[in-house]
C-alpha cells in the first residue's frame, strides 16, 4: 500500500536535480580515477624512464651539452629503444603499450568484482584484446574492457554459485574465467579496440583544435570548479592522463598533464588568505600553502573557496593563465605529475619545457593572488566559517580529509577534562540522534572506552552536564546555548561522518591528558549500568537512549508488514515523507497531522542519515500526537534525490516512548554493513525486510 503523495510544490527540486547530477558525475569520475590512481607509480616509473633514456632525454642532453660527448650510449640506447639499441625495442614503448593499460584493466576488473582477483584477471584478458586491436595506447579501452570483464564475470559466477558439485570448483572456475576471458578478448580486438582508437583520435583532434586556436585556457572555466567538487582526480586521471599520454608518445610531452595538476592557482589563493584573510583562515593559510605546493595535496585549499565561493573566479583566472603560458612556450610534461607537487612537476618536465613550466606555475599563482586579494578586500566583510567549510569539503569527498587538521587546528575541539558522557542531540530526540548515537556508540566501544556513555536527547531537554555534545551543524548553536561547558562537535552525515573518528580520538586524548588516578566525571555512568533504553515520555519531550548494539527488540511489533513498501512511488523528498508518514497513519499509530509535523521537522534539519538512508519523523512538539510507537519502511529501487543525496531507503519514525530506539540501533548496524544493505535491496517480501531489521 502507499500513502497519497504530498501535493505541496517541491520548492527545491531544481537544486536537488543539480545535486543529483553532481553526485552521479562524481561517482563516474571516482570510478575512472580509481582505476588509474592505484597504478600511478607505474606511470611515474614510465615517465622517469622516458625522461632519462630516450634520445632527447636527460642523460643524452647532459652528455652532449655539458660534457660534449657524442659517442654511443650503449645501455641508454637499449633501454630507450633508439640508435644502436633500436632493434632491441627498449622498455619505453612496451610499458606504455602493454603494462600500463593492462594494470588499469586489471584494477578495473578487480574493482567491479568486489576486489576479487578473479575479476582482475578477466579484466586484464579483455583489455589485451583491445590493446592488440588498436594502434594507440589503450588507456580508455582498458577503462571500458577491464570493468566489463570484472562485472560480467561476477554476474556469470552468480549463475552457478552453490550449484557446483564438491571437487569440481577449481575446474569450473578456471575454465569459465578462461572461456569468458577469451570471448571478451576477441570482442575487445574486433570492436572495442577500433572504437576506442577512433574516439581517442577524435578527442585528440578536439585538443589540437583548442591548441591551434588558443582556446585551451577556456577549459579552466570547467576544470577549476570541478576540482572543488572533488572531480579533480576524475578529470586529471580519468581524462587528461589517457589523452596526454597518447600525445606524449608522439610529441614527447603534453600540455594536458598541467591543466589540472598545476599547483600555482592553489598557492596564489592561499597566499592571498595569508596576507588579506582574517581569523583562522589567515592563520592556517601559510601551513596549507606548504602542504599544497610542496606536498601536492590540492584539496587543502578547497575549503577556502567553499567558505567564500566568489574566490572561484580567482582560481579560474590563475588556471587560465597557467594554460596560456604553456601554450605560448609550447611546454608540457612527459608524464602525469602525481601528486600535483612542484617537485613532481619539475621532475616530469623535459629540459626544453622547464622555462615555460616554471613560468606557468609562477604566473598562475601571481594572477590568482591578485584576483583573490581584490575579492577578499572588496567583498562583504562576513565572518566566514573555515571549520564548517572544511566539513562540507569532507562530506563532498565522502571521507575524512587527511589534511583537515591543518585547517581546523589539528582536531575537532580541545577537551579540558576526561570525556565520560557524550550526548547526541537533535530537534526531537526521536530518530536522527538515535541513529547517530548508535553509530558513535559502536565506535567508542570498539576503541575500548566501555565506561563512556553515548545517549541521544532532544535539544530542548539538554542540561549542562555532558562532557561532549554532537549535533547536526545547523543545530550546534542552539545546543551550545544549553550546554556551554561541553565540547561541541558538528556533523552532517549521521551514518558515516568523518567527525566520529575525531570524537573517538578526542576521548583518547582527554584520557591520556588526565592523571591516571583521576576518577571519571560525576556525570559519567558506566555504560554497562545503563538501562537498555531510557527516554522520558512525550510530556517532557526528552529523549535519551543508551540502547545496546546487540539484542535489539524484534522489529515485527513496531514495523508491521502493512507498513513495508518495496516499490515506493515517490519521486521527491516531500513525496517520500508523505509516503512514509501515510503508512504510519494507515497503521493507526499517528493521525494525519503528524505527517505535517514530519514535513515541518524536515524544514529545520535534514533527516538524511547517509548511506542511502533517510528517517523522517515529527517534531518534538508532535510527540503528543503519537498513539503508539511505530516505524514504516519504503524502498525506492530507482532511487530518489534527498537534498542532493542519493536515497534508496526511507524509514518513517513515530516514537512515543523508547521501544523504537533499539530497532533504530539495529537499523544503524544494518546500514553500516554493505552485505546487510544488499539483503534489504534484494528482499522480495515484507517479511524478509522484517527479518533483516530484527536479527540480533
């Protein structure tokens, strides 16, 4: 059954469509870059061999220009495959023709077969067909045939999984992979190789057109904003590296390697903050500049742009200047500079390109600095939040940034006493905070801090007796007013926030800083002594929970079969809330007015938990409407957009007491386990969903 959809207009649909498109492009770009990044050392090795041993490489140029030596170079010629060693072929051409594409194909196949070597082997076999069927290096072909090999082998293996007679497993597995690999290799030779070669030639013609007409600098208008959205690796290693490597084979270098990897724009932006910035941004900019320019970690300057989006104009101007400089001087790199450090850039620069490459870095940094300086001085004097921008950057990246500490002072906060009690607070203390507390509680206990309590509460019931309070970033100010003496941590992704690991580290730091004999704070009660769940009734609106991770109450009593929909009909967030709420109404747990409270709650702070899950619920004031505790479950196989985040599962929550919290604790466990999520995704009946959510 399905509830009527909400007839109210979805005011944010355009923004969510853009967010959904960004997520989709980001996923594709991540997949492409993930095939190249693990093998970047091989690209560097090939670039160094090329730089040293080809006929115009460093060894021959130094020998002729410095020492005046014009004789035979013996081993150098044999390694480079030129002069007297031309017949031997060298190792430069075989590496670029066979080794690098095969590595990409193997990585792609393994990646699409859940990191299974079997998928990697079939992907490499398929890639070999594309290599031999084309006359250009098959990087793009490897990015197609490798994943195709791994994915298709996974699907074939699933057909006869658990059906092979004992003793025949190795025979079936080896011959199935060999036969299927042969078929894909032939397909790659006949179809993929020629097709990708034609595509590569067409892309090369586009690049040459841009170069010949001095239009290549315009690519920075797209590249620089895309970098901020964490498409930098996708652009550099998914697009520029394959095209640039093909160009480098014929020309000895490629300008494409420097369009995204140029460290100049980032350096110029950070120097502008160091001179004209304020507060934490100004203080952290010099250290960030060193990490970005020398270490090559470009993501460290992304939060500065997210904090003041108008500064994207500065990095675009700098990027265009760098590309234009390389065009004027005809300069480029022999191989990718990864990471984008000035050291890597200089190492991969041919002798004849050193002047142009260095000037492209210097001038791009100078132009970015000047434009950013103007924007910082003339823009409105707002009180920018670098910490908040850093968290938004990490949320876009999908994991904690290894360099975030350089921007935020090395951690989320500083604890002045041992942390013994942690409160996860949200608007109603009903769903979001319960899920977040469950995830954080598991991390705390896995770290060995059994005496630290992690409970969830409504913000209205907070008291200034907690050591640390975790809230959604939009609620932190409200929570800080009620608990001024606590350490406050802001999150956005409740299921997989990078801040949770920082909280665990902060607990450890607070313990190690205290005297060994110092007792735990009075507000801390050993977790083992806590009741399974404790939450004040709806009259007080105070919701707390210290529900155990295991042994959750069966979901059957709270999640009725009639409240489970496997094919949701909603196409927007608002419709999904109405659909999940309608199931609660139909079950008799709440009146129709509670659904309106669910929409009202969503307007304050998103109930998207991350990991494809949203748990809409009513406001704290609406708890009095709840007749009995219940939850609903709606699955959207086609997915829907929830404020720019992909969503596949929606769980509606109506919690009058504390009995739903154990089920939500189980839900948190499920959505942190990809195999359990796969069971929900594959469930054919409502009873199967119940079984997954009620198992202990």
